[in-house]
């Protein structure tokens, strides 16, 4: 099992920045994908960003150019740097992990954190 714990959420003003962190513990995988999903009130969970073991990154169109996903060298901490935040970025953000390739399908990720609230005020 992999345990994921997010931190760094909070309240920011539109145009501001926030960095989310996700600490992974327990078993990790040599070939894995880590990433972030988010869920706003009344909406389905949506893909935000992902990073693979090879360092390839993927972003939802809505966050390209504003968000950056990264990991430490061991892949035990996953970061989401969020810049130029908009009110529509307001959501609960979840850290995810799976032992395999990149996917935007939430159900294909095996491990989820508890979520951290990000609120962007206008």
C-alpha cells in the first residue's frame, strides 16, 4: 500500500500562487505515475496534472502554463506549483498514484490522499 498525505492548501487571492505537497509513504513503484485531481462542488473529479517515472508531465488544458507538477528524486514527494490562480481553480485537490502509465481516468489510480482545500477569492 501507498499512503498519500497532501498539504499546502489554503485561501489565496486570484492571481496569486500556492504550492501543494504530497508525501508518499509505504510501498512505492519503480514504474509509476503520480498526479493530482481536483473536485469542485457539484462537479466530477477532474484530472489536473501527472508525472511519470520517466519525468514526462501532463496537464489539463485548463491549467497549462499556470501549474507545474514535479517530484523529488525518489518520487516520494509530489508537488503542484500553482501560479496565476483563478477562482475556477477552487476545489479540493487530491494527490494520486498508480503503478503504471499515465491516465486521465480517476478510477485507474489506485491510491488517493485525503484531499486539501484550495480556495481562490476574486
